[in-house]
C-alpha cells in the first residue's frame, strides 16, 4: 500500500495534465528532461539534432491525447517517442539508420579480464574518455546501454521498446559493458 | 517470453553508476522555457465538474427561459391544486357534514366577533330572508352548511316567503289541512317568526 506522501506516478501526472493541471507537466518534465536529453545526445552524437528531437518529443506529448498503452510505463513511452522521432529524422535526411544494422556480437567479443582479482582496476573519470568509449560501442549496443543508463529502463522494457528479443538485448548489454570496462579500465598504481 | 526478473550484475551496476555520476549536459534554458511555455499555453482546459456544468447551463439565456417556464408551470399547478381542495370538500356532503361538525365546537367557543357577520347577509338578502337572521351562533352553524348546500341544490329548501305563499295557495285551494301542516313545518324552521302576521301581510299584498 503506497504511503500518503509518495510522489505521484508519471502516469497520474500525465492524466492530471490532460485534465488541465498545468503544474503536473512541469513535474513530469523536471523528472525526465535530463535523462531524455542525454540519451538523445549520446545516441545521435549531435547536440543540435538531439535538441530538435528533444523538443519534438515533448511537443508531441503536449499535443497528443493518448496515454501509454497496456503495460508500458510513461518512461518507456517517452523514450520510444524520442527514438522514433530520431529514426524519422535519419530517414527524412537520408541518413543510414545505424540502429538497424545487424551486428554479430560474437565477432566483437574480446576477453574481459577486468574482474580478475589479481588486477585491481578503476574506471576512468575523464569525461572525454567516457564519451569516446560510448561512441566506440556498436550502435545497437550503445542504444541498449543508453536506455539502461539514462532511461533507467529494465531489460524487458528495452526489449519492448526496440522490438528486439529479450535475449538479444541481454547479450547486447553484456557485450557493451564488457567493452566499456575494457576501454575505461585504468590500472591502479600499487 | 519476457523475463521480468532481471538480476543485474553488481559490477555492471557499478559501471552504470559510474557513467551516471559523470554524465553531463542538459537542455539549454531557452529550450526548457519554450517547452514549458508551450505546455502551459496548450494545456487542455480543465473539465468542469457536474455542478459547475449545471451552473454554466443555468447562466445561458435559453436554459434560464426553460427553467423559468418549468418553475412557472409548477407554481400554477400548485396553485390550482390548492384551490381545488376546498371545492372538493364543499361538493361532498359527507365532508360538508364533517366540516360542520368540526367547526361547530371551535366556533361555539370562539367569541361572537369571530363569527361570520350576519348583517351584510341580511342586507343583501331579499325581504323574506330578513327573518332568517340567526338567533344563535349554533343555529347559524346549522344553517350555514344548508345554505352552502343550497348553492349546489337550490330547490331543496324553500324560503320562508315561498313557504308562506304556498300556505296561502293551499288555503285558497281549500286544502286547509295541508296548509296547516305546512305552517307547522315552517314554524319549526322559523320559531321566532310571527308567521300568522306575515301570512296576513302577504295576503293583503
């Protein structure tokens, strides 16, 4: 049973906004603006394009009268709208959609020995190196990792959003994390 | 099949957390302002409650007319129904008796000024009716229902003058016995009247 002071859910805030409560939208926007923006910037790797898609996503939500369907959460719904808008933009401008590339994870697997107890490693905190590591990931792995990172989505939600089988999503996330560990690992001086 | 119970690897969670801690970049303030302003401007109008909708409907002239008409009709029906109740009581002999019986003790206990004033009645009444001035409040009460009933059945009780004329007619016809019986009946109805004197006056006229 939820406590009386529990914050309202995203879905109830959206419903309240649809019923004319303007303040509910501001709460909803404050909750998701950073995650959505960072997801778009990292996925498109272009700030201007990310801003454009970010704006279109929120305006679409403002002008739409629909609600998240079925068991989909508001967060999944929001990120799906944004992802679809980005794919539409790529199509419209004749850009090859990198998310539709088939990628054989097995070919890119490299031994991951970062967890070995003999080697104490820390992760780089250099922002440029973090960004570079993300961009070094294959697109579909990066997408899954970014949805997990910025959208805080569970794997089944990511599978539903991307339309990929759950096992594929799991393996993409696993390979992405292995690669990131490898790229960011720094040996701790003894 | 969706495996909803995904148990994250602690090491992977550490990686995610590491990225979250070092994530940067946020939408420009102008973009925030534009989206929030659009949201405020294009927010759906609040759906009024049932009570508010009813009030709004009442404020429209068309509905005001309708409500006024309904109220007027209801008022008229109420008035008509209220005014028909006494007529019903009067037209029913049983209720008339009942009302007379009910009124009798109350009116008898009431002071004389509360009684219906007989004077205007006698003034308006024909000459023959003058003698019908009630001798007592009780008598007037007894006569009142009869008078009311006479409105609905006028030929039920002949007036004093008619009775006297009938007696004269019977005497002229030689039916003195019938005339005497009629006189006796009239005397019972009007005990205070000097019937022989009135008969004589009528005969002279």
